[in-house]
């Protein structure tokens, strides 16, 4: 039996379906049974490792899909996350990640990978300055358990319910421009929004030029002000001297 996606889409869009239980609808149940059949068939073609990850992922989704987590984790935290079942080359299953931004119930995270080829291809300011920008090599020095690569182009906003545990925190002052945390945020902006980045840089350069002009004008103004003070002082001295001479004459 083939899944009728158009029929399922019309059921999903029907307002009355929202108040009808799935167990009361034969069409939906038939499709559900077909999915279970497909999963059983797929199990014969999967490795034990991948099947274990799929089962864990599905069960976490079933038990936590309606859970709302509003606790604060904090940016820069290294966490274990359930990424779910996704299409390749999207990341799937359980992977560590770094929290880049945080809101009430969601977080923006960057996943990590220990795949040797990706770690070797990753950018690092010292080890591999010509590496790929969308991979950033990190390790113990940055607060990670071992060498791995942050996958910047797989950044994603996700529910906090997907966080299974906290592994650590990025080392150092997160506000420091030289910290890897700030570096990767800047890299993301620079590459994800390249046109906006170029325009921003033009504005920064224009602002810096205006600052230089203002500095030059301020220095010239201060110099003239000092000269004016000296001239006034000299005029006062002349006036005083004239008064004194006038007094002697009288």
C-alpha cells in the first residue's frame, strides 16, 4: 500500500480533523500501519548502530514532543542534543552542540562532529588558516572533551526539550572579540549574510574616516583655542603695562 500524501495533507488542513482522534479515522490509521510496515522493512537494511539511534530518537520525540522547557542554559554552553530523524545532509540523532543564542523555549545551536575528514578540513587560525569556514576546529583548549569541528552551516533553532544534558562551557570570556565564541558568530554573519556584512563594513569604514576627520578638526580647534588664549594673555599684559605707564606719567 502506498501512502496517499495528498489525502493526508487534506486531512491535516481540515479544521474538523483537529478535534477528531486518529483512532477514530480508518484512513489515517491505515497510513500509520503502512509507515510501521516501512520501518520494519527498513530495519533489515540498517546497521544495529543506526537502528539504535532511530529508536532512541523516535521514543524521545513520542515522550517529549509536547514538553515545554523554559529553563535557562546560557550562551556558550556545550550540550548534548537530540536532532531527530532528518534528510541527508542534515544532521540526525544525538550530537553535541554549542548554544549560540537563547530564548525562552528555544536555542540557536551549532552541532559538532568528530568525523576525521571534517576535522582535518576545518578552519583553525593556527593549525589550518586556509580551512573551510563552515567547519571550525575546536578542542580541549576551547572547553571540548576532544578535537572536533563545529558545523556552522548546520546551525539550527531548536526546542530546549531536545537538550539531553550539559557537557561543559566554552572556555574564556565570551565577550572577548578573540574568543572562539565571538569568532564563530562573526563568521556566521559574514558568510550567511555576506551582502549585509559588506554594507555594514562600508558603514564602519565611513564612520572611522569621519572619526579621523573629527579628530583632525578637534586638534586644529584645540590649537587655535590655545593660540587664542596666548593672544588674550599677551593683550592683557600689554594693557596692564600701558596702565602702569599711564599711572607713572600722571
